[in-house]
C-alpha cells in the first residue's frame, strides 16, 4: 500500500485532507490504540471523579517523534485523539446523567471561537479556557463551564517501533499544572503510521497474503526507508503529494497554498471568494496509476463517507494525466449526482464546521 497526504486548511471550507493510495488491502481497521485506550479509560474516569470534576473537555494532543520537537500538527492523530478519548469517556461514563461527568464535545472549537491561542505554551492563555460557560456537552443541548481539560502526548522513537500514549489533565484550580493521569505503550501498527503522516508502500501480493503482524512490519520498514530517502527539510507539498499535484481554483483564479512556517504545520489556503465556483485539480506526475481520497470537513468527496481512506471510494488518476475538474461532492449511484462546493463565511461557516464535527464524532 502506498499512502501520502498533505494537510490544507481554509476558514470557509474548513479542513481538506488529500490521500493518494495505489494498493489498498481489504481488511477492516482494528486499532490497538483504541483497544488499549478503552482499557485505560476507567482509570481516567476514576481520577476525574476523585478530583470532583463535573464537566471535562478534551484538547488536541501533541506528537513527539524521535528527537523532533513536539508538534500539534504532525498528522491526523493530533486531532483524532480528541474524538477517540471523548468517545471512550462517554462509553465508560455513568448511565444516570445525575451521576455522570459532563463530557464536553469539541472543546477546541469553543476555545478558538473565544480567541484562545497558545493554551499549551502560555499560562495566561490556558487560564482563558475556563472563563466561558458555553462549552456544549456531547449529548443534549446544555452548555457548561469546564472544570478541567484532558490532553496528552503520542510519542514514538525514531524507528517508530512502539507508540506510547500519555493522558494528562489540568484544571481551573491550578491551570499551570499538567498532571499525568495514565499511559500505555504498544507495538506501532499501520493505522498509527498513517495517522502520524508517514508515507509507505507495500506490494499488492504482500498486502493480500500477510497477517496483520507481518503487514505492520512491512509498513514500518517502508516508512523508515522513505524517511531515510527524504532529504532533510524536504516534505510533501501541494506540488507533489506522493506523485499527485493538488491545486484549487476560485473561479478561474488559482489559489496558491502558503508554505507553513513551522515544521509539520498544515499548509494554509486562503478562502475562495464567496459566490465564485470552486474547483479542485488533481494531476498525476508519476508513472503509476494512483487512487486519491479527497476529504473536506472530514467527508469524502465521493459519497461523503467518513471512514478511513483504505475503505473509501477513490478518484483514479492515470500516469501523467490530469483528472477532470472536481467541482463538489459526488453522490448517488455511480457518484453521478453533483453537489457543488459552496463557500460559507461568518456564522454560516461556523455552523457548517460544527455540524460536520458532530457527524464525525
């Protein structure tokens, strides 16, 4: 399997992720991370109860790989750890709402709306997280003021052999103090490799005949090889994402993504002009046929699926060819029904982002 992606952001279209895959095995995703997190969640809930917390949110996780500096934009895992932990907390919560701890949904979105910036690195910004009472619970319509926030770190050695997940908490009483609640370590699997943004290739025959353990070893070997082949400081860009050149048009005008200033930061895309048609162009500059899963707001443009890329329909781009212009979401039988992109601003954009987040939760 070959996987590569670039992260692109725009305020109106929210987040767009491009994945290019050549060979995809048919096995369903079974995450060791989720299994181990589920086992540790009762300990987390017990800690929250002992501290007397009534309402708790989850914020973005950082990732540490080898000797690299911790990053909050290392890959999909920075954000999906929030959803994973939120769901685990809900599963292990009390069924009686009077006894249950309030689990806030997408606390980061509320923090952003209130202008909270570098909450991890700035004590003053972290205190601001507790100044508001409009954090939505994961159920019902009630909004609350948080007592504490969970976050954490996903750490891998340079050889990617193991993954260690640490869960941490800080509260309104001592917001400057980050307390470790629990941690667990497991052998890195291909799902983690993909979620931290690594490229890897596995031959189709191996993908079809390997056991899950063998498959993980092949993926890790390929990911390490690709890291070693990549020149220092070089990383995927919209001009070459695993052989795919990505571009976006507002009307007839191309919007050039802005090169991120920090390592592993997402590429930035200026919002297309409201009222003008938006078009995405995929060009295959390689000598291989590539399949591309293109998502906006977490939804696949082919059928609006939200599952992992391996299981999703793909745009197939022939070697050296440019795919016909992509103008929106394609649904219905054979994906022949087109729902054109629509640029939203202000409250309309925020409402769409919130609804998309709820769908993905």
